[in-house]
C-alpha cells in the first residue's frame, strides 16, 4: 500500500534543499593542508640558505669564499626546486644567487641580491601551495645549514669572533621550535593508526635538533680549537635531524 507523503514535510525539504558537497557542519574546524612536494621542500631550504648568506655578508666576518659556497648551495637546492615545478619565482631566486656569486666581493650588493633571492624562493613556495609552515622551515634550515657552513671558516681561523656562530645557532634552534609548533597545529599531532610511527619519529627528530643546537651553543662557550670542532660536528648532525623533522612533519600534516 502506498504511503502518502506529508505535504508539510515535502515543503520543508524543498525549502532546505540539498546540502552542498563538502560543506562542514556549523562550528566544525577544517585544518589547513600542508604540501610536501620536493619542489617546496628544496625551495624552502634554498630560501633559508640565501637568507643566512645575506646576514653573514652583512656582518662581514669572513671573506668572499663563504659567499661563493653559500651561493653554490642555494643554486644546488634552488635549481632542482625550479625544475620540479617551483615556477618563475624559484628561477628568479636562482638568478639572484647566480649574480651574487659573480659579485661576491661587493658586500652591499650581495646582501641585497641574496635577500631578494630568499624572498623570491619564499614567494615560489607560497605560490606552489606551501605557505603553511614556510617561515619555520626557512628559519630552521637556514640557521642550521648556515651554522654548519660558517663553522668551517672558524676551523681555519678559530680566533674569529664567535658571536656570528652563536647568532646562527639561536636562529636555527628558534626555527626548529617554531616549525614544530606550526606543523603540530596544522595536523602533524595527534596521530592515528599507521601514522603513529612517523609521528614519533617527527617528535624525536625535532627534539634532537633542538638538543643539538643547544649543545652547539654551550660548545661555543668553551675556549680552544676543540670547541669549534665540536660545534661544527654537532651542526652536521643537526642538519640531518632538521631536514628529517621538516619532511616528516609536513607528511603528517598533509
């Protein structure tokens, strides 16, 4: 036997209409998404190195050899990022780093070029969809990598003032904390199911990076050549743990 629909109910349903696809319930929270593509990770790292290079050039604590190295590292990271889909902004950052390599002895121009290269690479990351967490990634990878690179000049001449190394150490440690916090809010914590193992690895890598940078700080407070050797060696380890935390955290938050 057919059942007649209530006319009032039919009118109510028609008035409400179908719910839009993907519409969230009132008061619900939609977490931001984080892109972990190779172009974004490499461009973020390159931007950090370029930014630190501009700082070191501004301080003028070492010769143009550091600028040549920093520009080469920026290009080694930036060109693959551009080829992997980084776009026009990534290429613009690479051009800036290449020009800075050529004019490495002109300090003021190098500062402007490398700062501009960093901004172009960051703009490329944002345009490619990696805006969430870009600041933390640039700061941590720039500080840690810059600490490691600049430490080699102190191995050659340990009489150089250590305030530059300590400043980069603070930048890298602060960046690790900032990046961890941003990714945790974006969804890297908590974990469910199979992501638990990756989550534990993310936390361990982030904490280890902070511990290593803290150890670098205290090593630089000790007198003698061995202190600089220890700080440089610890910064090598920090580069490995930092890039691991950066990548794993973005995988979890994606």
